[in-house]
C-alpha cells in the first residue's frame, strides 16, 4: 500500500509518515498541493492521501479538486487533516471529493480509525 502526506509543516509530515509506515504503507510526501501532484506524476497513484488545508502555492482544497478532476486518482482515498474546524469548510471539502476529515490535533488511533472506516486498512 502507498500513501502521500501533503502538509507544509515538516513536523506534521514526519509524524504522519511514521503513523503510515507503522501501518504498513510506503509513504511519499509533499509540502503543498502542487508539489504533491508533481510527486504523484513521478510515483503513480497511491491508495490514500492525507492532506492539510492551509498550504502555500496550492492549498488542500485545490489539491482535492485537481485530484478528483483526474481519472487516474479516482480510487485514491483523500483524508483532510487540518486545523479548519468550521462545518462549512468540512462540508466544502467533502463535497469537493475528500472522503474523510480529521481535525488537528490528532492521534495515531484517529488516523488508523479513519483509514479503517475507508477500507484502506483491515
């Protein structure tokens, strides 16, 4: 299984990488949505993307919209992992194609539970 972690915070990328690797994923990362799309072009589709909302260049919502507009990523599960807590933003992300939404701060159990609910983990 393969995943991409997209967050402008190196610390958050490192934490999420550790969680995903311990769950058996090969993990790629990127500091913003535009870099993530470039990375996905290099490595190919992944099963899951963990995406922050607030990033420079291309934010998480823009990444979700771009990924959902591209057929090669239609099976990728997208989990927003963000500090955005407004119901309107959650609804917008889900309506745009995100599969799940996790608010920071989070724990490894929360991430694993979301991935299990999505059927990415057994």
